[in-house]
């Protein structure tokens, strides 16, 4: 039975929150590209995570940096061959105690039913623009 893209997106968020990086790596393309909102905003191209090993390292660093880093899914919307994930991020820095409590918009791209990239955005309009969609009211 083929899983829908929204179902894969929901399962991916569950795996993210459960730190099941192996499920994520096995489900995604071997050359999966992840563009995290925070790291790519600060580090530019250097903040982009490419490939399975880099993704595994990202999760090690994530857990070293953040005591809490949890996504609560609010909406999953198919946008062409992608899924726009609207979620709420709650995070707390391990050493700094810095807290984040904010919306997060992620665009998950597919090749068939295989995730090939994920990019984070601060707002819905930017995510839809990246997907080539007009912003709907």
C-alpha cells in the first residue's frame, strides 16, 4: 500500500520528535537535503545539511545544543508535489537556557513518495513562494 505524502510528512515529524533519525534516513533519498531555518539563516550555505551522514550528525548536534526541541503539527497541506507543514516549535537551549516558542513552516519535497528535501521558513508566504504558489488569503 502506498502512503500519501501527507502521511509520510506526519510520520517524519513523529520520527523527528522521537529522535528516530534512522527511520528518517531510511525513508528519505540518500542525498536528502535539509535547509534548517535557524542554521541556514545564520550560516548560509554552510548551514545546509546534505546526505545521510550529515543528517545523522545534525541530530547529534541538535541534542547537544537543545535540551528541548519539539514540533507540534498544526496543518499538513499538499502544494503541488510538496507538503507544506505548519507547526509550532518549542525549544530550550541546553547551555544557554534560551527558549523558542514560535510558528515554523516547512516545505517537504518528494520524488514520487520519497522525501528529497526539507526547507524551513519563518512564514507561510515565503514557503508558498518557494513552492511556486500564489499566496492565498
